[in-house]
């Protein structure tokens, strides 16, 4: 029976870990497997379903257990650090100057020469030179300030993801199962990530904080996750992450994606806009993320999709301030991805002031 109350778990990798992106990697043709971190929600969704099946000792068939685990719904995905803080991807409508640690709101200007629809506006930073484009995180407290204050906030402090992670490339070669000799031409390199780093004499580690509903998962166990099936410790977390919907200052507001989302119209959430009578003013979406994977039930590769990456932001406008607030409360802290991926945690949305 589906539980309507959110529960939380921490998934803590104890070694290097590898999550491959959706691009093809054919043995004998490609030599470099590029990884992504954090992984897409489908990886964590699959890991939790596997944990449930591994803990089930009733002797039920695998097909029955797979059907049972379809009740699982992920309602939140965050990064939790050993410093006691919860982190989210830095919003893409912020930018950071080179060698600086503070994100600033960009200017919003009308587009004059662009292939975008004429009603859209462009988000442009107001400094000379190229901003720092490395992956960054913001603390939950900073993120709540970002949502509540909009561009009236003086600055939003961000932290590079590399301050919590180390890349450790792994080189390997396939061996013949019969002769145990190396197979010629099958040398490969994988981009492993260790979600831990020593800074200023202290060890900082990252775990995946997952809020969920629908299944009674074990409070503590071990599982394997990622391309190299490395050990991950699963433990109960005290309470789900609480992020309140802010009071909007006008009929214009922003929709932030904490996790990747897939929409039928590509980068544009057309169905969400149409269903809520919203006008799209501007967007900061970044490069699309290829999503693939393996369907355990159907025993075949999943259809390749292109996702809007985490941190993407949409500026929208409602008919009135009152309708904007009502729509905001309906969208805030809900998953808005299409293609039946919302249940897996894709498209976790939060509302903020512009």
C-alpha cells in the first residue's frame, strides 16, 4: 500500500563511483567512457527498487517484486555533505566571475536578433570576459534566499562541485574468459569520481539524500550502484527536506529544476505552460543531457532521451499576482517531467521570485 508520507534515505558511496552518460560506448570502437556526477534520478530510483527486492525474503518471483517496486515515488533528490549542509545545483540564471565564489543575478534584456520566439527575453551577464562555467552547488539556506528574494539579494554564495569530489580515471582492458589473456584492441578508460575530498585538513564527503513514498525500504543496508557496481551504504535520514513556497511579489516568477527533466517539446515545458495558462518570458537551460539505460523488465535498452539539465530556470508570467501564487503552490516541490518520468524524481521544481 502506498504511503502518503515522505521518508528519507542517505546513499553514501564508500569508494570511487562511475555513472556513464547516455552517449554510446561500444567495446572495440570507443576507448573513453565519460561519466556524469551527480547521476540522473533513474539511477537512484533503480538502486532503491533493487534494495527493496534484495531485502525481500518471501521467495516471490522477480517479476512480482518488480511490479511491487513500481509503487515507489521519489519526491526529492539532494546532495548531503559531511559538513551537515544540504546542497542543490546552482541555478543557471546565476553566473560567477572567474576566481570568485559569489553568484550574481544576470540582467534581463529583450532579444533583438535570435532564432527564439519573439516574445522571449535573453538573460545576459553584465561583466566583461567569460564567467566561471564549472559545476557549482548552493547550500539549502542560500537556495531559499535565492527563491524568496530574487534579484534583490545582494549575492548568492556558491561552492564548486570539485571542492567535494576527486576525479580518478581508471584504465582497464577486457580479458578472455578462457585463456585469461588480454583481448587486443579492447583497452578502455573510465572517468571514476570519488565523492570525497580533503580541504584545509578536513575530509568532506557527499551523499545522495533521497525523499520518497510508496515502499517500505530497509532503514539500513548495503547495495551496489554505478557502472563498476561499487558499494553504497544506505541509511535512514531523520526527516525530508523542507523548502517552503515563497510569497510572490508579482505575476512574474521563476521555475527552477533541481533534477533533470524531459519534455515532449524539448527544452520547453509546453504542456506545463498551457495547462497553467503561463507565458514563457525567458529560460536558462544549459546543454541537454542524454539519457539512456537498460530496461530490466523488458530486457532491452531504453529509448534515448534528451533531458533539460538540473539547475535550469524558466521565467514565466501569469494573468495576475493571485493566479501566479496559486499556480506556484501547485508546482512548488513537485516533479513536472513528462514521459512518465516524474515518479522517478525527474523535473523536481521549485518556485522563486525573479
